[in-house]
């Protein structure tokens, strides 16, 4: 009899299910022999990569045989200037997912508790469970975080609270006043992680400034990414801003060279390319309105979003609709693994991609 290697894993890992990313366009093309595919599944930047970033990366190619700067000196200096924070507050990661995992590994353990919301980003559950912590999942309120319920869930065993603003996959957000009131209730011994992966897209005037709040609440950790608005998802680079002592703890569990040379350079150049970022935001704003108008014409409802995607209520099991869309070369994201079996998440694409998605969706629904 062969060994059951799963049984050798620690209990939290044994019970985990792997994270399921959006289906790659190339995979669908191989499977179905399609010449053209529209991928609106992974909240990527439809404009691609800044031309300034492309040009800068050419200069780094001859250095790929060398290890990257593990300290990320130049990127940290750029982030320090751009964000108005000190270098010793910064932690770099292989995407912000990496930073979230560092926080879980550094501060969670069997016997401790972690709080996050229903319909929150799955990485919170994966990292927490792998660390052996007990998850306290608070019911959502109108698909978003119920901050009052989360504050009431804090116990003497609570070590970390994960908040996403805007939230993925629902696109919901909470206001500056609501977050301030919440932070005032949380003991200073509980770390509050504010995941701002989509913050660049936000148009709402009452949205909180996580970095300003971090100056007032040392137990607040703000995480951000270059994967979305900056168009660097393929290079995997994100960061956290925290109290210097928290950053020091994270550095103790961070793998050396966890951010690659191309990512370090690309992020630094992308941070300075204000023109590309503005083009991205305009594209997203116009695409959001285009999708909302089209979905309304189809009689569909969606969750109001502050990100670069819309989560749509199909009013029936969504998986067959997702599969029918695949057959016609349109990739979106089913949300059954978020306990939202009737919903599809649709990323904002280029105008012709949004139009194609709406056209195929109408065909699939028989409207």
C-alpha cells in the first residue's frame, strides 16, 4: 500500500482546497481551438503594460543571472517618497498575496483567532488555516463587511483581522468614518490588515485613506499591489505599510529574494508613470458604465463596485452560464467557491471586449 502523504501534512493544510485562479486564455484556446478569446476573469489591466515599463525592462535583461536586491532599496525609496512613509515601514512581497501570507505566518498559530468577512478574499482563509488559527467569519451586510459585527467578534484570542476595501469578489466598500470608528474599538494588540489591492480605482469621495489612518493606529497594516491598476500582474509585486516593529517581524519570515529583479524595476517605473495610471482609470470608468448599461438592458442586477469588476447576479445557477460563455470564447469568473453560486464576476475590459461579453451573454441567456 502506498503512503498517504496528505495525512503527513499539518491539520490545517489537510483541510485546505487549492486556490482556483481565473482560466487562462491560452488554455481555453488549446481546449476549444478558438482563434480569439476575451478574458475578463482575473481583474487584470486591459491596457497591458506601460510603454515606459517595457523600455526599462530591456535594460535589466542582462542582469538576470544575478540575484535581485533582497532589500528592494530603490523601490522602497520610491514608495517612501510617493506615499509619505518611512522606508522601515515597508515590506515587499511577491504580490500582495505574499504579504498577506507573511502576516498570517508571523502572527497566527493554533489557539489564536482571525476574523474576516463572509465573501472576503479566499487568501485570508487559506493563509489563516495553514497557520492553524481559528477563523471567525462574520456574516456579510449587503454583500460587504459588517464592521460592527467584526468589532463585536473580537476576543482575547484574536490576533489578526482581515479587511478588504474595496472587497474582492463583491466590489463593496466601507467609508472613512466607518473604518475610523471600527479601528477605535479594536484593541492595540490586534492587528488589522487593510487590503487595498483596488484602491487606485476608487471614485467614491468618502473612501478612507488607509495610509493616513495607519499614522494614527499603529496596529493597522495597509497592503497594496502593482498587479491591478499598474498592470504588473505577471511580475507579482506588492507591499505593506505598517508600524516599523511589525515590518521587522515580517522581515523575519520573509524569504530572501522574494521579489524578482524585473518586478522591482517595473514597479518603480510604473509608480512614476502617472499618465498610464490615468489612462487606466479612465478606461475603467468608461468600461464600468458600458457594462452597467449593457447589463441593465439584459435585465440583470449587479453589486455596486468600487473596483475594476462587476459581480453580476444571474438569478439562476451561474456555472452553466459560465461554461456556455467559455464555449463562445468569453472567460469570466464563477463564484461558487465563494458561496455565491448564482453570481459571475466580470472584469472591466477594453470597449470591444466588454461589448463582446455582453453580446455573448445575451446569446447564452436567449434574450
